[in-house]
């Protein structure tokens, strides 16, 4: 390629990446600093890396997305970014040609907004924590707009895969029904678009965008709280789509009945479809996610190291992905060989082997019974007196929030109680500050 390629955009992007806290210093020094600009024009930039392994660290990965954002910021607009191996002239020419062709083919407005093809049902790892939500999501994608599954409401803590499932629904619908118009947006983006329409005193473009879709996917609906005007607009959008039998998919960090500050009309509508809580992944699911990423990237890691990571990262999938990305960056520098001791030091800022949460449920039950001065067997009995019910709820809450067990497994330890019964008991603890404080005191007793 031409040796006089303009490298200004990449040089400015590197400056931004240097001070990006999400970019590991070693990855910056050993990988990003060694990239070369093979081609750059106002539409496409081609970056080359030294080897195949470096290619796997950026292509389709979080680091690659971060680089894309930095380049867009440096250019002041969106530019297509492609990665090739250094010295591969054919790959450079092919990448430029394919990107230019893709840009030329974009003659009509897209039928989809905000979706990327990387989130699918095929690469979503199913475990006990999300099995029912996943199965129902596939049903929604197969027959969008059905009354009994509209809206489809997913809730749970951040980083558990809600957005992945939501986008998988959108991508699956586009594949099965190419003519349907699908929009993915966040609550924040919806709010900003509405505010912009107010400032312009022109509501039609906004309403045409969101009320003429076949499928609306909206993330983090809890951010409507405190925004009365936006709530009213979303309610009207919701009603318009439901009346036309268009599919709505919503994610939130809590169940609808806990959105107490939200307009009651909206809460009522959310509860009128189907709701699923996405729980933290258990060890088996975390390991399956880790192994799938390794398989996708063609990487081999010692099983002892994999178990160490998956046993100690229990909070959410994003944290697991962060550990994986950090580890693979170091593996590239160490020629693919790291000991468990080295991994423990590398990941010390993320995880600590001294904070394992693998206590047995029996230990929790005995500790709770002792705290409330009750026989342990009563917590698993059918008795429903106030003192026993409270102790049982606390024990189930600790199993859910500290041991991070799924609700069905918890129910099996407490007299085969149902998923909804366990959830109701845990919610009672969440809603009572005094009881929740007692539960936290018991956790301290157990861990010390």
C-alpha cells in the first residue's frame, strides 16, 4: 500500500486510548502501540497487527470496540475499522474493497437500528440461572407480537445477560422476518430523542421513528423514574404499539412491582405480559461462558486456572469477560504460558481467592436458625408462623444474594418451595431494612 498513508486519526485515537481507564497498560504498550495504519480515508481505516494472536484480542472483542470509539472521536464521525496481519497486502485490499461495497449498498434506510450481529441465541450460554428466560425469549422471537408475551420484561442486576437476550430476540426476528422493522434503544437515548423533539418543537419525526416499528427493544427502563414528561410519552408509544400488536421487549434492574416511583399505568402495563428475572450465573454456567470464549478465540488455558477464575468471579458476566480479556492480553505477552500463581497476581485487582462464596446452604440454614433461636429443620418445614417465615426468608435471601444460587435450587433446600415462593420471600427481605440488616449480620457471622 501507499507509504504516505495519513496516520493523523490513528495518532489522535492513541492519545485518547492512553488515558482510557478500560484499556490495560500492557495491552496499550504491546498491542496498540505496535499497530500500523495500512489505509485511511474519510470512510475506512485499516490497522495491521503483528500476529494472529494479537488479531484475536481486538477483532470482535471489547478492546476492538474501544478502539472503534476512540477512532470515531478522533475523526469526529463514524469510520469503518478493519484489522489485518502486517505484511498481508491482499487482506488490506480486500478489506478496503468490501467496506466500500458495503457503504455503496446502503441505499435505503435500515430496517434495524442499534443492533449488531454479535448478540445471538447461538452464542448465549444457557444455564439454570437463565434457562426459562432464554426459552421464552426464543418463543417471542419466533412469534413476535403475541398477546400473552407482550410486553416481554426481563429484570435483574447489571451484567447478567439481559441485553444479550434482548438483542438476540431482535437479531432472530430480523433473520426470520426480514421485512420487519426493529429498533433497539436505551431509555437514555429515548429520553434524549424526546427532549430534542421538544427543543425543535417538532414531535412527528420522533413519534414516527418509535411508533411505526414492528419490534421495540428498550434497555434500562428504570431510568424513566423522575422523568414525568418522558413517562407520558413512553406510555403513549407503548399503547400505540400494543394496540397494533407490535412486540415490545424491556429490560430493567428490578421487578415491575418494585418500580414504585414509576407511573402506575406503566407498571400495570409491564405486568400485563410476561416477566422473567435473570439471575447470577452459577459456577457451571460461568465456566461454560469462559470455555465458549476460549473456543471462539482458539485459546488454550489450563483447567486449574479456568476453575480459579470461575470460582471466584461470581458477581456478573461482565466481570468474567473483563478477567478473560485481561488474562488473554497477558497470555499474548507471555507466549501463552502463565502459572496459576501469576494469574492470581494479574487478576488480584479484579478477584481475590480469599473471598470465595462457596458455602453450603446447610451452613446458612444452621446459622440463621441459631441467630433466631429456632430448630434448623423448621426452616424447611411447611410451618408458616411469623418467626419461622421470617427466618426462612432470610436464609433464602442469603442463598440467593450471597451464595448466588438460582431460585429453583434454593426452593429444593426449603421443602421444595416454588420459584415464585422463593422470590417472594427474598423480596420481603429486600423491602424490610431491619430484616435485611439482620441478614447481613448473619453473613458476617458465617464468613468470620
